[in-house]
């Protein structure tokens, strides 16, 4: 298996622009997670889907962030409008099973976002 | 919420040395994973270990759930072991598979 695939790997944009990050989970996994990593806050969960349905979005920082999972093999995280403080590495992870608390999560390579 | 503390915060080793990394958590957990983030930023799953002991080559991990800590052992360290090691937990009774990450241990292995 190719593992979790994320695109783009690097994104540089200007403040106010829309940014869309993409993720393809491991085939057969039905839980998908979006994390953000910054020096100040470390790794934090933004949102998590189970069977394409958002289960916990309590980590989404504000309304400028939105995430979708239209099918089992694709998810997007959108920031509109982007701000410099959104600069971070965004990771997507997936796990098998029913998204229960004992599943192992596998991470993608991340997207490094820089907002100027 | 649950607190996850890792120690030491950073560590420098000579190649070939052994080390022990510690993860303390403030509440019971369903899920505990150790990850290695390599210098290129990739997060690699090392162990899923909510309790007991596991070994994988030069790495092993032990979690004592009743005492709320986990240890990661690295033996005969190599320069490729350099990076940040994270412990992540899901609190017991948590309704969702939400991993809470510790602040990590930065390991540098020198040749």
C-alpha cells in the first residue's frame, strides 16, 4: 500500500487567499484525521471523520477552516481566507476499524503551509 | 483534560549508546502510541501499546497502565534514530479516537 497520500507537499500563499489541502487515506481505512503541527502548540487534532461523516470537529480553530470527505478515498481541508498564523504543517492520518479508541493511526507526509 | 508529559525534552547520544524515553499521562487511557518524527518531518508509527511490552528490533516499549507511564527503549542507537519521539494517548472513556500528543523528546545521535 502507498500509505496516506497528501498534496501538495508545500504550499506558499498570500494572506487572504483560499488554500485547499488534500488527503487520500490508506485503502480500506474508514477513519480519517486532520492534524496541525506548530512550534507553539505542537500536534493538535483539527477534525476526524468516520465512514465519511465528521465525528469530532472541536479542534477546528474557527470558521475560516472547513473539511469535507465526499467519499472513502478523499478528503479536503480548506482555509478561506488564509492568515499568516495558519502557517504550519498539516498532517492527515487514517485508521482501520470503526474509529474506536483503540485503532492505530498512520500519518501522511504532511503539507507545509506558509501564508505570507 | 488529560496531560501528557515526556522526558527528557532533549537528548544527545553517541552512536551505539542506549536510551530510555519516558511518557507520563495524568489519566487512564485506551490507546497509547509512540511515533518517531524524522528530520524530514515524517511521522512514523513505532508502537501501539496501551499496556504491556512490545519489541521491534532495537526498539522496545513498555506501558504500565496502572501507574500511568510508558517507556521507549532504544538500544545501540544509530544516527538514523535522530528526530523527535512523540507519545500520544486517547483518554479512557473518550467517545472518539482523539489522540492527545505529548511535547516530544528531541533525540540527536552523533556518529
